[in-house]
C-alpha cells in the first residue's frame, strides 16, 4: 500500500493509508497492542486490499440500486417490494460504506438483531442478503460473499395446515359473496397461489381441454417465472362456464375474477376468508388463505399421488419444498403397517 504508516494511539496500533479507489486517506485500528502483531495485521490487510483492488469499487447504496433494477427486470413487483424493505433496513443499520468493506460480522450482528424480533423474519432477511452478495460476487464487485459462512437461523418446521371438503363447504356456506365462494373453490381444487388466481385471464382457461395454463405476461409473473398447466375437474368447469361473460365478442384478456372489469385485491380476499374462518366454530382459526393450496396438495398425497407430480402441479422450483407433505405419506404407511398387528 502506498502512503501508509503505523502509529499508536492509546492502547492499540492503527494503520493510516491512502485508498486509491476512494481517493482519500483512511484509518483502521489493528486491534493489536504489540507492534510485531500489528505489523502482521498490516501484512494480512495489505494482501486483502490487493485482492480487493482486482474488483470494481461501488458503495452499498449504489449496488443496492443496481440490484433492485435487476430484480425489477426479472421478478414480480411484489417480490421486489419485499426485498426492498429488507435491503433498506440493512443499509440503514450498517451505513453507506463501500460494498467491499462489509464483513461477515456486520451481517451477523444485523441478523441477530432481527432474530430478536422474529426467527422467521431473520431467515427471510438472511435469504435476501445472501442473494444480494451472491450477485455482487457474480458481477465482480467483491471476491467472496460475507453471508456464505453464516449459519442461517433454524426455524421449527410445522406441518402445513389444511381443511377437508366438509370444512370448505362450511366456509362457502357462510360466505355471502358469490365471487368469493368461487375463488375459495378454485383455489382448493387447483392449488394455485392467490396472486396467480386474481391475475388469471380468460385466454388462460381452456374449456375443451379442461385446463388452466398459468403463463407469464407483461403485467404478471408467476413465482420463479415457472409456467405450468393445471387440469380442472368438472366442478370447476361448471364454475368457469357460469362465470363466462355472455357476450359474443368477449375480450380474452379480461380477468376471470373481476368487479366491474377490475381484478380483485388479494388483501381483500384474504381478509374476507379469514373473517369467515374465525366465525366457524369447528375449524382451526389458524387456517388462512394459503391453507387452500396446502389442502389441494394434502388431498393429492392422501389419494396416493406422487410428490413429484404434486411438485409440478404446485409449480415448486425445488423438490425440497414439496417434501413438507412427505409426513402424510409416512403416516399412511404407518397406519397400513398397524393393520398387521391384529
């Protein structure tokens, strides 16, 4: 390093050096009280700086903006909004420093603070930051990902909540809005995500083939951009047939579920569903909108459908995600073996 010297202030030695990339003089504590050990620190620090100089300089705030631009072009608006919250809080916590100066302990201390609020939230922040720094490595801004050696928070895995046909019928009977009745029914029998359903258009529904084709468009992208085909049973064909507008020249780009041409709000549907569930005495009040997707998968498992096929129907990118339903097959096998006890 050019223009550098070691000096002692108080108990510890510090290093002053000129940062060529930032064109300014900087100081850093060695954390050592003995000169020999401080010199060893300087040697290690110099090697680290030489490695870093091979990479492009960028501040955390500038890199976050470039990363968000990348997300905006490749992922959904909802995903971008969620990640933006995580990155903004991280940047506010550690300050706008050079990206290459961020160390593992910076991230670890931040995640520890989040874990104090919620382990589930901490795991989500961990995933977001790991993706951020992985991309920084790919784009040659840093040599290694500071998150890579951090052990992610362990979250107790709970079996997914689901309802059966009788409970679904009870919910539908309590719901007064016919559109919502149909929405609950379609989600229960297709395993679609709520966002996929509210963005579903008539050109994605084939009555002849009895299928729904979930595709990506300019105004909606499926999770992971995975397009898929979902067969629909006769009950759903009836639902869609009754909803089909009685107009000769129907616009195939109209939303299947809409109010005066405007698609329904996911928040409105979720809150309406939750209100009905809480009003049902014999249904677990922890049941929520996403439980209908779990219910779809659970019933297929109980019918003996393979987890691989369920993975394709649900549109999971990773088979491990589908394995949350594997306990059901284990339970069924256990019950089958029990029949031999007699």
